[in-house]
């Protein structure tokens, strides 16, 4: 009886071996045809554009002059109840706060149109709450990101409605012009932008920087400042996306050092760590890059108030992060189970990382004039 089953066992093992070989060959082909060329392109773009971008980053840092407070009062409860949260696809609807900005006025303030708006249009707005923000020194949003169900999706973490604060900042500047208290309006807007910057999140920092540049435009920059602003604006996306595990070890080490020399170091490492946490399947093949990010995250934990991210990095209970494969189930459909196959998992994460990593360097590419 045992001998009767032997041929079938051999056939079964042979088929499994063939299947494994085909999967291995398929993964190698996908890497060679898709992943490797994209990785090479990303590294080449970084080598080409980062020297200029790092100079622009220093210019941006000098123009905005943000500080990183390490103590004081947290504005999170006040501001989040004031403006609410953005919708998150399939998980949360948009919520409005106690100080929702009037939609009709928001439409009239789109783009640069707000600078030409009659300041009297802001007369009916209650702006006293903006001055009340002076009692707060920072805005800590990362604890809220890990307060919901686990694992936490870094793609769908709660995002305050920063656009509302941009609108209020513009209205405050116009009101200052209307009522002759431009200095107080300036101080209110500068402090609001500083609180947004202190979130050390991509959207918060980006919005704060735009407010700071709006302020410079509104107050009439000279030609030299305008030139600096043009350079600085090109670097706006870099703090969110420039630190990537796809870089070589030396490229990543230098970029971390460059960010660390500016006030944008906290948001850069926070966003890099959040992205890396969602890509656990790349930890082995990009061990040096993960080590660099982890070391910098630990170094700046207290100064940048990033303890929730550090706990997630150290895989502490209650700080689990959903990986990129599970976050991409709408795209992958029934293929998410393949992440449990050792041969496939790393390749799947590498493909998704190549497709899902945003670029920051488009502003540095030469403009192509259509024929």
C-alpha cells in the first residue's frame, strides 16, 4: 500500500517544486522588468536634483523661520474642535468644527484672488478665537493618529481640516488691513502657522509653509525676496517625500543630515518612518535604510514629539500599523493573501512601494515646450 502511494507523492512534490520555481522565476522577472528600473530611476533623480533641492530647502527654512517648541500647552483639543477633520475614504465622513469657514467667502478667496478681495468681505467674521491661540505653543496630532482601531492605516489617519486654517489666516490679514491693526493680524497668522508646522505632518507642515509664504506675498516682498520665494516653493514637497527607503544608504544618510540642519527635519523623518512602517516586507532587503530611519527617529523623539511613531517602530502593543498590501486591497483584490508567501511577499511590497511612492522632484525637471 505504501508503495502504491509513492509515485503520487513524488509527482505531488515535483509539481510543488515546479510551481515554486515558476513563482520564483515570475518574481525575478517582475523585479527585473518593473522594480529595478523604477528604483534606478528614483535614485538617479535624487542624485540629479537633491543638491539643488537641499539649497532650496535652506532658503525655505530661512524664509519661514519656524521653530520647534519642546514644551508648553497643546492646541490639539482646541483646534480640532474648531475646524474638524477631513473625510477618509471608506472610513470616516468629513466633520465640521465650531469655526467652519463660510463656503461662499471661501470660493471668492481661491488661489490669488483673496489678495484682491475687498477686506470688508471679512467684516462679519468672528476672529477672536484666532487670538486665543496665543495660549498654546504646539499642536500634537500624532497621538490622535493612533487613538483609533488597530492596526492603524497611515494612509487614512485622521487629518484636521488645515484648509480651513489657511482660509482663516487670509481673512485675518484682510481684516487687519480693514481695521488698521496689521501688526496684530501679522502676529496672529504667524502663530497659527507655527502651530500647524508643529504637527510635524506632511499636510500640516505644507499648509503652514503656504501660509507663511502667503504672508510674505501679502505684505509686499521686494524683488530679492520674490526670487527666494520662487526657489523655496520648489522645495515644498521635499519634506514629505524625499526620505525614502528606495534611496541608497549614502543618499538617505545625506538627506537625513540635510533635513536635520533645518526646521523641516521633524516632519521629514516622521513621514519617512510612517511610510517605512507600512512596508515591513522591505525590512530585510533594505535593512540599512530602515536602520538609518529608526536611528534618526529615536534621536529626535523628544524634540519632535514623535513618541507614538517610536512606539510603533518598536512594535509595542497598541501601536500596530497596517501594511501597504492590506491598505491596497481595493487595488489588489483577492491577491492580498500572497503576502504570506515568503517568495512573493518582498516582491509584492517592492512593486507597491515603486507604484505608491510620490515624487517630489517634478519642480526641478526642465520644462518641455510643446512643438
